[in-house]
C-alpha cells in the first residue's frame, strides 16, 4: 500500500529533473496534494514536500500557478511559524515562500551561487546516474494487474519513474544506476501473480528476454527518504518519459505520475 512519504519522495525525484516540472504543476492532483502534505505531522513528509516545491519553483512559469494554488502561501506561513520543527524545514519553507512571493525579476546571483545555496537543503546529494530498464511482465493483462505492478514498483527505493506499454506487456523503468535490476523482478514477483524478464537487444539487434533472479536480492523499500537524482543529470532521451502527455501511441495512463495523483485523490478527496 502506498503511503504519503513514498509518494512525495518519488514525486520529488521526478521534480528534480527540469523537464518534468511543468507537467507536475499542471497535473490536476499533484499540486493540491503537495499543499495538503504541508500540513502533515511527519517531518520527513514535510521536508520532502518542501524539496519538491523548491524544485518546481525553479521553472519561472510555475511560480504564479504555485503561488495561486489554494492554501499554498498560508500553509508555508504556518510552517515557518510552527514550533518544534527542525531548522532545515523552517528555512526551506521560508525559501520557497520567498521565491513564490518575489517579483518576477531575474535572480541577481550567479547560477553557481544559487545552486550552492540550494544544495544545502538536499540530503544525500550524489553523482550517481540513472539507467532505463525494459521489462516484459508476464500476467500484465488487466488494469487491476497493472495496479498491482504500480504498487510493487513504487515501493522499491531507487525507482525514479516508469511507463507501461500494455499491448506488449512491457514496462520501461527508470532507476538509479546502483539499483540491481533483480530488485525490480523480486518486487514484481512478490505480487504472486506477475513475473518479469528484462528485454535487451543482442548483437544482431534482435530483442531477447533475460531471466532475472528473484531469490538472492534484498529489496530496499521507501520507508525513509530515498536518494534522488541531481538536476544536472540528463535522462536517456530515447526512452519515453513516464509522465509525458504528448505520446498518443503509447499507453501512458499507467505512468508513475498518474499513480501518485490517483493516490492523492483517493487519500484527500472524498
């Protein structure tokens, strides 16, 4: 079952990539959900939410939308004055509030100085790259089974995003380079109704399936703040973006963003 921390942590991972920021802010469910997370009692959820908002505010056109989102500025003000919170949380809340409140003028500092200032709030900063894995998932026949696969992947620490191609029973998963591919197969096998093989091309350029072990790999779950990708890194351009809305030929309705937005809607809107 998804929880607030795993959802906002992975949403933050997506927001760390500049090309995703417009889509996240324009989504019907994500921004309102982030505002609600600003009132959460778990400090880890608060910090990850503020990190996400800080990333989203890096795109200037996002700032007016974020500022005008119902409850955004009030919730940030409440956080800034809330007792018992760590200095990192209140300082980051203040920074996001200042960015959203500032006139829409270009920053006076250099990009290097702005990046150095920002990085102090982002824990576990590293230079680990991402990689994209294509899986063939046996049993991926219905929407319910796709939902099972979504929940399994969301739990794996190190998963950045994913996209389903239901017609071919495939899922393209973008993960941290240090995450073993077997971890994905093990998480999927834990559903007891699905199994995964990796799709690769051989020397002749033909696609072949590679079995993945599901017995010896320990899957790290999103029980704490996960590592995330620095925004300077570029993803593999040839892979369909998990939250792209421009690709009509692909079934992108099973993307991570949809899963997260669906979770937010089910959790907060009744």
